[in-house]
C-alpha cells in the first residue's frame, strides 16, 4: 500500500488515506481466487474471500470453481474412509464431521455457481484490477 493523502482530523490526529499499489492489487486478486486448503479454515476464510470479492465488484466464480476442485477429492477420500470403517470410533466421528462440513460447503458453492450464471439479473458485472 502507499499513502495517497492526509485528511485533517477535527478533534484528533490527521488521518492518512492509503491505496493499493499495482503489485498489491495483483496480490489481492491472487489471494481472492486461491482456494482455502483446510476445511477448518473454510467457514471464516472462504466466506471472507467470497464476500470481499463481491464487495469489490469481482466475479467470485474463479474462487468458487477452485474451491470446489479442492474439496471434491477430500469428499471422495472421506467417503472411502467411512465405507471401510477401519478407523476407531473417534476417528470415524471426526471423519463423518469433516465429510458433512465439506459436503455442505460443496452445496453452498454449487448454489452460488447456479445463482451467478450469466442470465441471472441479480449478477453484477465483474470488474478487473
């Protein structure tokens, strides 16, 4: 980031305005489109990325598609683990929880992708950096 100006403070210190540099914008775009690697981080980090992308007027579809691709192998692996039943009861419970969490996120992503199609009147045009 870089300082772009100073705003006089009425009762306190002056406020410095900042803006992202071209490199910062590039890094932000890369971060916003990169999937979250751990299921435990998806609830907060993935949702944050989707919301920030939408608020910035960016198309969240690249993130949604990437996150879906990241989750599918995990879901298949967890289903196989549960089908085999070779783990301890505690491990089975944890695997079942992870599977339900990942499956719910996939349903959320699929719903977002369905709603973000090009014919959706609520879809805003995407901006680029």
